[in-house]
């Protein structure tokens, strides 16, 4: 090339451009294989020292096989191999582990429990070097924790209240992972299913059906009690209220009658005749006011007492009847010999002599 030929004055030292770089090392400027080998070595060093860490990854740098530092996401540089090497760990990926494990409960029943654990890498250094196989340690620790928590509970709790067991198992599992230096953190632990072994499933279904019938009957009885008891209490309160009102009214009426009688006694002592006559008139008025009667005397002398307004229809008035309709003609009784000795009655009516309804 022109810039590599002798006598070219393209640069300040007689060799311009990249020719100066090949003059540094002997044998690279004459087109020998060493030149290309050196160029390839330089390119390899450049690419080997440059490391690009993804956003979800963390780079663990080892210098001569010993941990040195952790690379964060983005472009990073390191010393060439074999001085330093980088192990990339996915620190944001959620890993999942599922399994079914037979467990003996506290009341000596065998039940198969489904285990679902979701976890991720929290410390890349401990994940790589804290234990031999962190994922396998998590699996064994999860099964052991579930057996421990289920073994402390009875069958009804395992079948119907697994949420509390899952929370306790998650906390216990996280403490175990920290103790074993796995560098993992548990994001979720669930016990989605629990069922008896297949060999005893028919008997277990019968027991479960009986338990459901028991709970249904208890719920129905509680609902019936919740309906009947308030009604009975309300009826009892109503009866007590009515009785209390009746008691107070009877006492008040008795007290009023007693006071009225005391006043009448005082009035009777001061004016016996007037008081006696007034009482008789009030009594007669009260009796006749509640009865539809026609009181007749001698001949055609009639006293018409009208029907009370409450006994008539609403908005209607009692029809007016003629004296002939109210009472028939009253003929004098035939005189006989036996009646000659009786005293002759005067024409003045002496009182209530005939009542015609």
C-alpha cells in the first residue's frame, strides 16, 4: 500500500496513518503473519475485556477463581481471561416449583398436599457459592417445611384452612433458605389442593359428606333460631306492654271511681234527696241511651227515644215513624168483677209501664 512503501512522506516521521503503530512491534510492518496474529490478538483482547450485562442480569466477576465484584446492568469492563471471568445470573426471573407430597397430620390421617413455590435470586454471590445447588436445597427445604406445618395440624384444618398453613410455611422456608445461604427469596408459597390417598377416597368422601350435612343442619337451625327468637321476644314485649297499659288503666279507673265516690258521699251528706234523684236520672239516661226503646203511657201519650247515632249507618239518619207505627192502638182492658176492688189509676203515668221494641 502507498502509506507502507519506503520513501512515502505522508506523515511527520516518514510513515503516516496506522503505519506508526506497526513500527512499534518489529515484524508487523513488513506484511508477515505475525502482523495479522498481533491484530487478531488485539481484537480478542478488546472484545474479551468488554462485557454487556442485560437489565435482568447481574454479573459475578471472578479473579483467578475468587469472587471479586458484582457487575450491574449495562456495559462493563474486566481484565482478559484467564485473569478475570464473568458469570451472569438472572436475578429478576421468577422460578416455579410444584410437587405433591403425602403428609401425616396430627390426628394420624394421611393426606396428599400440593405445594407451589415461586422464588427468585436475591443474592447472586450466595446463589453461586453459598451452597452446592441452591435450587435443589430450596426443593428439599420446601417439602420439609410443608411436612412440618401440616404435621402440626389436624385433617379439618388442612382441608379447609390452608391459608394460615401456607403463610406459616412461607416464613419458615425463608428462614431456612437464609440459614442454608442459598441467596434465594420466596415470593409466594401456596397449598392449592389437599386430598386423601386414592385407596381411602370413598370412605373419605362419606365422612366429608356427613360433615357437610352437619354444617348445613347447624346453619339451618341457626337461621331458624335467628328468625323465631326475635319474633318471640317482640311478642313477649308486646304482651308485657299491653299488660302494663291495662294495669295502669285499671288502677287509674279504680282511683277515679274511688275519688268520685268520695265526692258523691260528700254531696249526699249535704243534699241527700237531690243527690239521690240526680243519680237515678243519670243511671236511667245511661241505660236508655244505649237501647232503642219506645216508652208508652195511657192512651196515646208516647215518649220516643231515638236510636243512637252509632247504631245507624254512616251518613244516614234514623227514619221518622208515625205514632201508629211506633205503637199499636192500646185498648183498655175489659173490666171484670174482680177488678172492682182495685184502686182506680190516675191518668198520670207512674213510670215505665210498657216497652215496645
